[in-house]
């Protein structure tokens, strides 16, 4: 239900579902069911069903914590306005502030993509401020593929993007159908901004080709077959392939190196804009300049990695790891022969892995 009517809890973040707003207004503010129904322009039974639905979901520890945090945030805001809170900083520390819309969008896109991978779960431990995405590697082991603030995980659970079958001291959450749909929408929005810009800067007639490509995808979803944006990247797909001896074509360390490059790429988009596209940067590979000195740490790390790879290796790593292009599309755009891209990609990942190992030994391998 979305009537467009603002409830009294209009100071809550925009991402909070209407049903949760109704529930909090009833339980925390004490508004009656009939009063809320009049404000929403619906029957009282509709509001009652919303309240009962949210109440039954409070068995989920993340949802219960999210509702408690939202109620506390509202109370802190009211106390500050009426000057009744003598120690607002202490109250804020006890109840971490819910994430804003931009933070939730950015983090949800990253975490939901990880959770769509086969065998991935979000592990949430009681009284911990971080949640961890863990993926089954298929050989009896597991790999940590992401970390997120619990406040973001709470928001994702409240919106129904993740769910837990059996809450425990360490609860395991999986992505829901609603979460997959949300990821599709979030990724499509990012593609319109990031991929369209990258292709325009690469010489595609001022972005016209990018617009045509997006229109083609909207007409026929099968046009996405050369792009990996949801359940897996080209790296995880290649990681499942085996050679003649039964060994994986890409090992976990090589996949981790490629994912690290993509993480720096995504973080680099949040900083000051660069004066040139990353494609042009791979081709020119300039030395450190005043522009690089003023970039954020993620941009500096990305420049360093691409400079180390150089043309060719840097091109395939940028397109497959960062732009999430399929190997066939990459081979076509770079003018390579068929089935040569995966060999060059593995060489690039080996060089990239050595680059990050060298950074780690020098003490410069830090996120931020």
C-alpha cells in the first residue's frame, strides 16, 4: 500500500516500508488503528493487518533490532527538539543511527550481489556490529566475500530482501525473491550511470551506443547474456570450469584479486570524478601526477593496479572484473580471437595477485 500520505513518522529514513511506519506509529507513538486508517485513507482492518504482520516478523533478530533502532532514533530526535535529552551522544551510541537511503542503496547492491552467488549466506552474530557474507567453495571450505554494518543488514531484513529460517546466536540469512528483484533494479540504475559513462568515454559516439544497448536489453532480456551483473561475475563462472586434470581454471586467490579490483573500482566512483575514463587511463598509463595525489585512496589503488598491468592485461581486467562484461563481448571489443580472452584474463589475474601481495608486504594494502 502506497497512498503517498506522510505519516507522523515522516522523519524516518525514506527506505522504511509503509507497514513499518504504521507499526511504529501505533506501538511507539500510541496512535490508534482508526486514526492511522484515516491518515492513510484506508479501512482500519488494512492497518490492523499491517501491524500484525510486522509484529509476527519481530521473531527475526534483525527485524526486531531494526524496529528498536528506528523507534530509538525517533525518540532521540524528539528529545533533542524538546530539550529533554541531557546526553544525546550517549543515547546515539546505545542505538546506532539507521542508514540513509544512499548508504543502503550502495551497500545493498554490493551485499545482495554476493548473496546471489551459489552457497552464500549472511552470518549475523549477536552483539556484533558487523555481518559477514560467507560462500561455500564446494570443496568443504568457505570463503568470506563481504562485510557490512549490522545496521544495513537490519534495513535489508526489514525491507524483506533477506530472511533467516532458524534464528540463533549466529543467524544465517539468505537472499529472497524480493531481494533479487531489488538487486535487478539497483544494478540497472547503476548500469545507466556507470556503464553508460564508461562506454561514452571509450569513444562510442557520446554515449549513443550505450543508450541503444540499454534499450535493447529492455526489449529483450536475453541481450544481457554477455553481461554478468547478478548471481555471478565472469570470474566466478570461470572458477567453476575445470581443466583436463580436474583443477579449477581460476583458483580462489585469483578470483579474490579480481574482486578486490572491482571493489576499488566501485569505491572510486564515490570519490571526486577523474578527468579521464579508466579505459583511457589503461592506454596512456601515466605516472603519478598532482591529479592522482588529490584522488581518494580507492582511485589511487585502482590507478596503481592498472598501471602495473599495462595495456592488454589492464583492458581485460578492467572490463571483466570492473565493468562485468562477458569474455565474448570483451574479445569482440578488443579485437581478439575467440577463446583467447580467458587465457589473457588468467595471466592478468596472476599479475594482479602479485601486485596486491607486493602492496601487502609494503604495508599499503588497505581499504578506504
